[in-house]
């Protein structure tokens, strides 16, 4: 049984007081929700949010890491550093990082390996652009990104990964993939994972959908057999929206 996992990606938003107040609401919403919940604040808010989440089940997620542990990489932060700050999870290869900060399948793979080597659970993001979907390259892109991300990742680590399918054309645009579109790609990702690690491992890996998830569409998306959670951007920034997403089952 895959426990649904709802993660809020706060991106480059919220100052400390706002982050603390939202984190408190998320802890409240998560109680009795029957799903796993996590939030990804900006780095500077991680210590304050860690205090709020202490003793709760809500996961603390970093938005990015460098693949090296330390060194001359001005402006970067590493897996042991975010772990030291209390994070248990890390988002890797978000499309905004691929688009604006030059991340590639290769850097995603290095970051995944660093996360695993420090006992962090990665949420690896993959997804096609609108141009790629219109050119009917969706499955080719998803295959390249999945195989690239997982290259050299062993079965024991693969069992722990969370993969977020986030069609780039649906992120922050208000345009959501239909439940059938999401399911089609999720089933394809699971098939790829089965080829790489066997059906048993693939069946246990959680696949989140991301792209304009909101209270109005969460139930329908979550009713799909291979949609195991959501990575939520805009709607994760307010308790009014993220609360009902977290509590979609209640
Ligand atoms: C995201 O950033 O991962 C995302 C899915 O954003 P939004 O929910 O705003 O589309």
C-alpha cells in the first residue's frame, strides 16, 4: 500500500513569521489526515520551521542541494547541511531549476546520489514542456529523465525515492493535466521503474503529480490508481488551500 504524500513547495516565498504561521496550520491540517505531509521552505526559514514541525509527523523538505558535501561552491548548500538543519527530504531537479539554473539529467542524478548517501529522501521532478507534449515527445522525455535520474541508483535506494511528475505547462499556469493525462504518464513511469528494478520495487514507489493542484481538483487526481500524492506550489502557500488538499480524504 502506498501512503499518499502531499508536499508543499513554497519556492522563493514567505518570510520567517509567515513561514512559521503557515507551518503551524499545516501541522494542524495534517493531524488525522491519513496522508503523509511535507513542506519545503526557503533555506533561511528551515530552522524556524523545524521548530514548529518538531514532534509532528510533517516532513521538512529542502528545495535543492549541491551534489558535493562541501567546498568552493559559493551560494550552494549540501545534503549534510540541510540534514543538519533538520530536513529529511529534498526536492531535486524541479523544472524551475532545470529551466533557470541549468540543471540537467546528469546533475539531477548526482544530487540524487548525494541525497541517498546522506539518508535523505529525494523527491525527483520530471516532466515535459508544452512544446515536447505537442511534438508527441512526452514519453521519450519522461523515459530520458527517469533513466537519467536513476542511473547507477541501486534497488535499496530506489525503493525510497518519490518521483514527482510535473508537466512544465501545468506549473503555475492554472492549467492542470486531466486525471487521465496524469494517470497515463504515471503508469508509464511505473512501467519504466519496473523495467529498471522489477515490479515489486516499482509498485512501492510513490509518484506525485504536480501542476496547479488545488482543492477543486485534488480528489479527482488522487482517484487515479498511479497518482500517489501531489507536489503543490501556489496552493501550498495558504492554509485555506493547502489544508483541504492535505485533508482530501477526510
Ligand atoms: C510546483 O512548483 O512544483 C508546482 C506544481 O507549482 P503549482 O502547484 O503552482 O503549479
